C-alpha cells in the first residue's frame, strides 16, 4: 500500500503545534496589555464636562480646601459632587457673565443638576469607602494624584484590582499623618527631612488616627511650636495644660522617622489597621 503522508509531514505537524502555542501566548499577552491600557481603564483621559472645571485654579490659585466641595469625604463612602449652589456661592459675585459658566447659571435657574461625568468610576460590584481611607491616613493624592496641578481632571491611576491590592498588601508605604491628608505636596520623611510622631491615648468614638501627633520640627527644642501635621480637633487631654497653646505636649514621647517605611509601620500600628491578609480579603471590596 502506498504511503499517504510524506515523511516531512511529521515536521510540519510539530511546527504547526509550536506555531499554535505561540499564537495562543501572543493573544494572551495582547489581551492582558489591552485590559491594562487607557482604552479600558481610561487612565489619563480627560472626559468632556459640562463646565471645564480647573482644580489647579481653584486649589492652587484660590486655595480652596477639598472639603469645601467634597463635603462628605470624611463621613461617607462617597466624597460627593458639589451642588450648583456651591458654585453659585462664589460665581454670583465673580465671573457673573462669563459664557464659560452659562451651564452653571442655567442649572441654578432651572434646578436641574449639572451632568458631571465621573472620572474615578469603579464597577458597581466594588464597594469603596472614602471615610475609612481618609480617617486611616490615606492622602487624596495617593489615589487621585496631584489634583492641585490638574487644569482638567483625569484619573492618574488605573483603579484596577491589582492596583488596589498593591496598597492593601503594604499600606505602610502610603500612610501619612492625618493632618496632611489634604496636603497634595506632602513629601515622605527623608534623612534631611525627618518627621517626629508620638501616640496619644485613644478616645471612644474618635478615629484612632487622630490620637497620633506629628511634627516636622525637633520636639526636643525649647519653645518649638506644633506643626500643621497635628489634626486641628486633637483631644484636649493630649495638649499639656501648663504649656502655651499650640506647643508640643511634654507628656508625649516622640519618635524620629527618616523614611516612609519607618513612619508607615509606626502609623500602621497606631492607626490599628488590619493585617495585609485581612486587607486583601475579597470581602473588603466585594459585599
């Protein structure tokens, strides 16, 4: 009986198997890169808004605090989009006839909310709470980037699960004193830029993070004033009664930190943050 397949068919079969494997691998890598690309994550994209609101102008130029517009960021899962009334508080007095702000005036006149487009939009199956992150020492810039330098708002980070888990597995690298949560220009401690922190007594009903006092000036120096790192609503018992208002409490034991790793692990303990294994549990975000 004549041979149906030539001897070279064995080589062709092997080559086809290798080629199929390479195609599958290339397709997997392509899809992996695609789902991480800005086309999917919208990272770096600036959606067209009804009004081209500039955070750079309002934050850096005018000095507005985040909480003025995002009023619920410390007490709710949702930071809150400011109502038209917040805009009118100022723009009833300035830029009253600017064509750029006509949608704001129309919204105020009709009572219809401005159709803002969410820049940081998580999937519906993900639960994210601003309250717990803000009160546990996560700064706005850690997630949103340098908003104070953005003429038009965009997402600096992917907000994908792997990005969230990267922080949950080692939150110490992003923790900061609670008094610096809204400071976009906060810089981590360094040998030439140390930070001193001391733990006070925890109070019932008060976030644990607010029991920590921090300063950028050596607390051992005479007459050193408390830096802005301290929360403005610090418990009265944490301030020495025999010291002038604003001075560093003599009863507190301050530790010096010259790196973010040192400071982060100190705050990790004092803020009573759960372990990486607990923070990485699916139940944290998926409920």
